[in-house]
C-alpha cells in the first residue's frame, strides 16, 4: 500500500470534533492517505493517522447496499488494522439519507465481527474535513 502525505489540520479537526477521537496531539503529526483500492474499493479515502488510527471514509451515492457491505468492510478493515498494528478503525459514511443514519448503526452493532476497536459514524456531508471532499457528494 502506498502512502501519500496529508498534513491537514482539517482532517485533525474532523477526526476530533465529528468522530470524537481523543487521541493525543502527537498522533496527528503524521496523517497519510493510503492507497485503498484493494482493501475498500468503494471508499473515498482511507486515512492512516499517527500509526494508530485508520479512518475509512465512504461517500455513497446510494445507501441501499451499505448494510450488505458492512460485514465485508469490517472483515477487511480489521485484518488490515491488525496486520499493520493500528489501534482503532473508524468507518465513516457521509450521507444526507436520514433513514441510513438511523438504521446503519444498529445493523453495524449487531455484526458478529465488530470489536471494541471498530466504530461506525454516519455523518452529514457538511461535516467532512475539506471542500474537496464536500464537493465529491454534490
């Protein structure tokens, strides 16, 4: 997997404020974009933050298929997280679909492969870290 430097204060603010991450400041000194096609072909971004946190960002055009994909995403993400020594994995789905925001967390929490180091966040696209990501959903 290749990594691209992504020193971006907006990513730090996003992870802290929108996702509730309480990692210390030093974790955010190294933020990289990971080439993610093999892990999550439908992901918009995969951030590796400080060698401790993975954030997989999905901006779906249709949320109907997500519940079917969640279990596979968790399997792939946990495998990558554990193989590369990350502490946490956060899946972020940016959508204006209120039904998805209500149902997906419950479906996610019932998956047998979810552990205490794996989290799901369903957020509004307006909460995304930068303009270029916001434009991806318009």
